[in-house]
C-alpha cells in the first residue's frame, strides 16, 4: 500500500511551521491534581460569601467563630476533592493518548513516529486494528471504521477514496493511505473533548442559597431600620449597636449549608459505592431528586453494543432454506471475523454446525460494498456474494418477494445484508444490536416516577423508531432540526451529533427541566458534563466517565433508580436544613430586635449568640446521616413553600419567646444575665424541636431520627442544661424558670407540629 503513494510527504520546515500554527495532536485535559480540585471547591459565589464572613469575623475580633466557618469551608472543599479523586483513581488511565505511534510519510521516507507529532497535511498509513490518530481524507485504498463512540452509529462505516475519517475511530477492516486534515482540538474528537471545558450544569444549589440569603437580607434590612430608628429616637449611639448589626449579618449567611450538603451527598455516595455505583460529582446526587428528563444514548447504553444475528430470511426456501442461507453467507465472511457483521454471521453458522471453509475469498470492499467467495456446498462449487441489498439487486437476479421481505426486516431497525449465489439473491440476513434485557423495565419504572426518557442516536430515523418500540418508548422520532420545536413531544432523536446532544441538554435546562444524561461514548461526553445528572455506563469510554457525575460499574441499568433514591434522601435531609435555617435565623433576629425595643437592652448576649450559631450548625452537619424515605415523584426546591412553613414555625416560636421574655422580665423581674441564659436555652431547645418537626410531613414523634442526629441533638440539650444550671460559661439560673422554658417548648412543639401536618394535607389536596 505504501509504495502506491509516490508523492513526497511534508518537509521538516513545513512540519515545524504547522506545529506552531496548530499545536500538538493532543486533547484538552481537565485539572486532576488534588490541590486543583480543592481550589475549585474554594472558588465561586457560594465560597466567596463564606470567605467574606470569615474576613468580617476576624476583623471584629471573633476568631473562634471565624475559625469555625473556615473549618466548615475547607471541609466541604476537601471532601468534594476526595470524592472526585477517588473516582478518577478507580477509572484509571483517563488521559491516555489515542495511540502512541503512527505510520507517517515525511519527505520521501515512511517512518513510525509519535501520534501527537502529526500535523495537517501529513500522510499516514492506517491498517486493520489501528485507532485513527487524527481527522483525514482517504487518498488510496478503503477501510471500515467503527466510529460508534464518536457518532453513535451502531455498525462500522465504509470509507473509500475521498471519504473522511475521524480521530478515535477504530479500523475494523481494510487498509488505506490517509491525508491528515485536522489534529488535536481541531479534530472531531478534540472539539467534542473541548466542549467539556465549557460544559457546566446550572448551579441550582447556589441559586437556592442566594434565594435563602435574599429572604433573610430583606428581613435584616427591615430590622436594622427599626433598630437604627429606635436608637436615634432614644439618643443611643449607633456605635453601640454595631456588634449586634454584624451579628444580624453573620446569622443571615448559611455558614453550614455547603458542608451540610457535602455530608449528605457523601453519605449517599458511600451507600452507592457499596452497590458498585461510583460518584465523582457530588452535586449530581442531590440533583437526581428533581430529575424529570433523562436523555439516553442508544448504542452501548440501551443496546449491548454488539452485533448479533437477528433473523435469516430464505427467499427461495425450496432450494435454499434458512440454514443454507446462513451457511453460504458465513462462507463469504472473513474467517478472522474482524467485522462485527461478519463475526455475528459466522457465530450463527457455527452454532448450527454448518461453518464451511471457502476455496477462495475476497474481503469486503467499501467500493463495491460486498465480499465474495467460492465454496463447495452439496458437492458443487458455488460463487457467493454477501453485501448491500441495493448493490446486489443491480448485479444479481431479484426474486419477487425480496422488496417486501427487505422492508419487514428494515422496519425492525436491523442492519440487513443480502446473500447471492451464482448470480441470484437467495436470502437476507438481519444483524442487530440487541436491547439490554433490563431496559424496558427501567424505562417503565422511571416513567412511573415522573421521569421522561428520550432516546438519542446517530443511527437513522427508521432504526431509532424500531428500537424505541422495543424498549417501550412511545411517540415520534425526530431529527436535530426538530429539537427547537417542543423536544419533550418526541420519544427520541436520530442522526444526532455530539453538539446536538449538548445543545438539547442546554435547551431543556433553559425551560426549567432537571436533565439527566445516560451515555457511554466520546460523543456523549459534552452532554454528560452539561447535564444536571451525568451517568456513564460501565462500558463507557474514559472521557465519558471523566465527564459524568455517576459511573455505573456493573451492567445493571436498574442502578439508576438507586441514584434517584439517593437524591430523594438528600433532598429530604436538606429540606429539613433549609426550613430550620430560615426559622431559627428569623426567630433569633426578630427576638433580638424587638426584645431591645421592649426592654432597652439586647436580651441575649453576644457570647451566647456565638454558642447558639455553633451548636445549631454542629447539628445541621449531622442531618446528612438522617433516616429518610425516597419519594416516587420528582421533588423540587420550591423556596416559596419552604418559606411558608418556616414563617409559620417562626411566628409560633416567637409567640413563646416573647411570652417567656415578658414573664421573666416583668413578672419574675429576673436579672438581665439570667434572662439571657433562659432565652439561650429556649433558642437551643426550640431549634432542636424544629429539626425533629421538619424532617417528616407526619407526626414528628413517629419518625425516629438516625442515631447520629438523635445523639447530637440530645448532646446539645444536655450541654445547654449543664451550662444553665451550673453556671459554666453562662450565668446560672434556678431550676424553676428553666423547667418553664422546657415545658413551653414541648407544648409549642406539639401544637406547631399539628399545624405543620395540616399545612401539608392542605397542600396535597
């Protein structure tokens, strides 16, 4: 083959110039160093907010609380990096070169050289088994390339002179001289890989966080106006209020939220790991709770990514029955079985014990689109052709029933080849990529959970429609042109390119959908990275696994339901955190503000507020371990509904808080430091009760928390009791007023829980 190309290759000067212009033939790599992953966790709007709080605390001399916030921030970043690094280690070899060597002509000499030194204009010799190192055009010869990982096409594609070939495709048959046209990030593979650097799922956690902060800031601004106006009317210096105004700001920041989410996701990641499900992006778990659209690649994901014999049709059954058709078809297949179609046919013939050795054999030629052989069958020599029905219909006699039988097989989505013997077509052989046995049940289960499944494939529309019917997807199959017109009205899309998948994910996200992507190939990687929940199957390419949030390490696709269940559990735990955060922050700030208006002093000391914040945050960190139960429908973070529940609880607790303040201040006339201790106890006990109430929609006493949550909440209440009754850290109080606080919290907890249950029942009606 090499001697047929007589022109000279690129000169050294030309290579040097092109290397400067186009760079090395390498793909973009995402940062994988541990310290880079940690820094990523410390960068962004959410970490910036916490970092601002740390600076402000240090500036005001609150070193203890600043250190506490810093530890929470670092913990969240390090834990996320550990999870990512662990998944990368498990995957292994994530940035291997496409091929270490290529056969290249430079000047007048053919030589083996590193593939990353290729430049556009180079002449390369590509043979059976090679991974194509760059995009190019066939100059001499022909080949068949398996480019399923790039385009999603389920069968090898024939390439003849002037046809394009693509980087990362595998040569399954043939031999060709190719001129390189695009390398590195300019190649089809490189452009797909480069999309990963631009693909990011929308930050729903950050939006939720800032939604919480916005609500609390509005409250804080109103309270600051009230405090400032009161101070001016009373002639009090504004500077004396400054420490408490800072406390209002610090209390607004959800300091423990990132760490709480990290703990909740890490607990579920560990649970999924025991089920052979690897989690590399923690946020993918929490987003799974709201998943309502799942885009699924067909080849290798819904199907087994292997060609198998689907059907054999005898067109002249009296002369050549089905066994004869298969036997003769196998005789015209490459004995080495390099082509997946030929391998499937030979395996079928071998199973029925009729595999014959041909006397002569001519391999499949992409130019003629058939292979041929001479074989002795039933004591006679026969010329056999195997290939494209369209081509053989022009070269051989066509039986009357061919068109109808061909249409039947094509409608199933199978790849059909014709068998001709001695110049007459005698039968058809259908080859298909079998559906994974668990796929129909998975799609049925996801549908009952409110998740719409949409299939994506690079195959034809007819093939896609047939596969959709087999797996239980109902509806029309569209093309990329239809994606802009109500994409959720389709069961799937055919003729899809990597950029189309990426665009579809983005378009669906813009409509408010929470989008999952299930795939295995290089062509799926950008969509996997952009999706809210990217899931790679066990047979996925390395770049697809790198882009995904979740990697299935076992063939069972039913594990996707486990991922959704984990997301639901995270949602339930974080819903408890959000309601508790809104309630206790509003409760504290309003009690401080109006307590100052009624009494002339802040009824809770600054030191006690610091302890309240730290003790409450220590409990919220454990919520990630709480015992919860997944829902059967997608759940959304509706901040408005959560705020309604929090508002009701806040009002109820404030009624008790102001009643206690009035009783201790005006009826018992206790000293201010004793009132501060009692209100400190009230805030701690009511916060613990709020956690118990908000973690379930039913009666809180019927839902037992996890041992960790129960242990830490009880520890907080015990420590509070010891501090209050012994005078350690806080001023000592008598047991009588203290029991009044506990009794009040218990009574109001029961009453508020009944109102909470009524709210949920009304909402569900």
